[in-house]
C-alpha cells in the first residue's frame, strides 16, 4: 500500500511540474521558481472550485476553458496589501531613512523609487504621499519618480485607476487623506497631479532586468513566494539596482542574514537594509611588530648564552629545522625529530635529498623564494597524513636567517601543529552551517506562515464580502417581509370587507327570497335568451315543475302545458319597450295541472346594464279567478 501511495505522489508531482511548464509556454507565467508548497496549495484551491482533483485533468480543463487562466492567476497571485501596511516600519522609514536618502541626493538631485510586487497600488501611493510630505507636492512632482511593477495585469489595471473604497483608505491618517485624495461617488481618487510621478508596468523579477539607480527599493511580501535560489538571484538584482546610498525595505517576514555581503541591516525589526558597497579598502588588523631590540652579549657570557640558545631551540614547542646557505640540514630540534621523522643522522645531508623537503609540502621552492625576497613565507593548513588514516594539519613558516651586514646564512623552517585549531574551525563551520540551515528552515517556516497569513487574510476578505452580500440579501428579505406583511394586512382588510359584503349579499338574498316567497303568484325570471333564472315555489305549485328542473333551461323548451309560442310575442314587445319600464299583461289559453286558466304579466324591470337595456324579464303567473 505504501509503495502504491509513493508512486501516486510521484505521479502527481510529475503532473504538477508538467502543468507549470504548460502555464509558462502558453501564458508566459513562469512559476517554476516559486515555492512548491504554497504554489501547489493555491492551485489546488482553484481546482476545488471547479471540482477537479487531478493536475492532468485540470490542464485539460484549461485547454478547453481559456478564461480559467484568469481565475487561476488571480488565485495564485495573492494581492493582499494596504496603505502604510505595518505602520511602525513606515514611521521609521519616514523619520530616519527618507531624510538620509534626500540628504545623499542633495537639494536638487532626482529621487528614484521602485515598488516591486505592488499589487493594487496601495504601497507606491503610500511612498508618494510620504515623499510629498517630506519634500512638498511641487518638489515631489519635479524630483521624484516611482516605478511600480507586478506580474498581475488585473492588479496593475486597478492600481492605474487610483480609485479606492472607504475601507481601503482607512489606514491613511485623516489629514493625509484629505490632502491627497478626492471623494468621487462614494470612493476615493488619488491626487491627479501627484499621480503623475508614478509609472505602473508589468515586470517579472526573475526574467526581466532590474530598474537601476534607485534610492529606495520596496519589495514587501513578495520574496516569500520564491524558493531559496530565486531569492538569491532577486536579491543580487536588488543590490545592482540600488545606488551606493540606497535602501531596501522588506516585510516583517523577510530577512537577509544570508546576504551580509550585499546588504547590512539599518533596522532589523523594521526590515530596512542599506547596500554594502564593494571595493572598500580593507584596514590592517594588526600593526607591524617592533624590530628586534639591538644589544650585545658580554663576551664572557658567550658560552653560556650559546647553551641557552641551544636549550631553547631543542625544547621549543614547535618543530624546527635549520638549513644553511649551502642547502645542508644544519639543525633539528627535539620536536622535529619526534613529529617529522627526521633522524639525527640526517644532519649534514643535503636538504633536497630528504623527504621532509617535499612532504607534506614543497619547501625547496619556498626556501629559494625566501632567500630572493628576504622575507618570511607562510603556508597554512598543510595536511600531513598519519598512520591509521588520521591527518595532522600544520602551518609552515620559512624564515630567512641573515648575519651581520645582511649576509645570507640560511633559513629556519617552523612546523606549527594547528590540528586542533583546524578541527575547531571545522566544527565552527559545521555549527555555522547548521545554524544557517536552521535559520533558513526557520525563515522558510516564517515565510510559509506569512504566506498562510496572506491567504487567510484573502479568505477573510472574501468572507467579509460574502457576509456583506448576505447582509444585503437579508435586508432585502426583511424589506420584502415588511411588504408582504403590508400586503397581508391589505388582504385581511379586503377579506373583512368581502366578508361584510358577502354577509350583506346573503341578507339581500334572504330578503329577496322572502319577498319572492310572499308574492301570491308564480314568479319566473329569464335572461335575454329566455333562459330561466328563477322559478319560485308558486310556479312549482302552478305547473308541478321543480325549480332545479326549470332553472338553467330555456322557457321556450319547457313542456308544462304553457303555450310558450303565444307568450313569445308579448315577451319580445316587453324587450322593445323595456327602456320605459312598461309592462304587459296577457291571458293565455292555458290550463295548469288543476285545470285553471293562467294570466301572465310580463315586466322588463330586471336590473339595467351600462347602456340602459334590461338584462332580464319578470313573468308573474296567476290563476284566473272564476266569476
């Protein structure tokens, strides 16, 4: 299972590198020098949005959806910045560094500034305001030029507009905001005259040549995205870009402790550095030794001093040999015989014939050089192999010996054992490397943390935007709810009115039914087509036809013994005279079910329409009374 997992990881890594090459070839964005961990994390964040898990599948998705490149680059290039970000550092820059830089340029020299990785422009505009406060707007317009660069064209387009929201300009002090910004439609626009000192352009720190002759270079939260080799190359470019009196301003997550040959810190906490100028003369560390005092021995003491010198030579803590002017080994002390394997029998032999003359270091040429130049020569850290695979390290000095009158006597050769010093030096170097490695790991961790903070801040801003949108939606919903409540109240009022009217209609219907029921005659109501609308109880009693059987049917089609054809003509006359509301009474030759003759009275007095025409007829039918 572990081997399969490792193969999958290696496969994903290869596809990730292939994706980076694809982005470089097809879109001109070279991310190969960016830190893999943060780069992989940002790309996966975008992949999760489009619901893709595999780098190869995402490359296919990019080929099919060209607009996806824009969304991907916006995700990778985290444009998190603000005006006067890290205020104490900006205060130090304004109070300490800017006055020095201006003094170095004189009262009329041009001042050149580069803001690398400027994102949406808050940083270069902050520099412009800072220099305008130091020089005045007119002097700043005449002397200052600020170059602001980034690889993100979208961010550069926003920076060129110089338009910011109220939240964006919140870090700007109120008196500075009033002086350098104009309010337009709820936003803030940077001063048009001062805007002319800024030049925005696309620049790739790894591929493009640096801007030169700079007095101030700002590159904040940009180096943290590059790997170690890329950082070294960029810092080298920065060193070239600055004047000898220039300053470099980084973010709190970036340090240059491994570049002490290029920059020296002006203020470590605020990450301000000055350029180290190469070619400075090195001062001597030690003064020349005082010449040996002149003096002479008392003749009677010559023998005793000779013994003393011989004892001192033999007991010296370092190995020494003396070669006379004829190249003969003249003297060997006890330490040399012990450490260098030089035997007393070698005394009197020609030095060139001895192994010590060329091992562990070539001494024959050094003797000749010391004789010709007349001064001591040193060879440091000479390695001498020892038995059992160990090594001894020696500093070898060849010093000329001259007698009275400068006569050449020979040379003394000293072998100083510096093995312990060499080991201590190696241990020190190893410790320094470990410290440097630990620092680089700490720095990398710090940069990763800063990158994560940038991503978190970007995410927080996105969440704030989403929260504002949700709050706006909630306000709209509350407004709609209030409108619905108002509409509901209106509907409730209408419902109450409708209920009241229904009640009144029910009462009217009940009253009408009561009136119709009280009429001592059969009442039939028809519409214009003679369709029966009402058939009262007396009509049922006259003709023996129930209301539900008559209503809805044409009066002319009812077969109840009523000669409806004879009734048609009076009905039509009633329609024609209906506007005057006149009625007509007629006696039909009809007999109901009880054998009574029926009298019918037709009245066109049912309600009128908008044109004044009657909409129905009322027929009153009553049995003819017998005489």
